């Protein structure tokens, strides 16, 4: 199976989206404030990465 550049972009975007959702969900279960902030920062970073890749895919004329 041969993957195109678009396949790789879409795969990364999907993974970043899933990470953002997982971090946000995990954050709600954490009681320690320092760990909660750390996971919140990871969720924010994953969200920004997902947004960048989704925009890149849209610019190329495809859907994330």
C-alpha cells in the first residue's frame, strides 16, 4: 500500500484530533492541580496542531 502526502497529512490530523479529545477527557478526571495544568497544556498543544493540519488539508482542496 502506497501512502500519498495527503494520506499522511490526514492521518496526522486525525491523530492530533484524537489526542486533543483524549487529553481533554483525562483532564476532567485529574485532581492534582499541577498535573491538571500539564494535561491541559498538552490538550491545547494538540488542538493547535490539529487546527494547523486541518487548515493545510483544506488549502489543498481536501477534507480533514
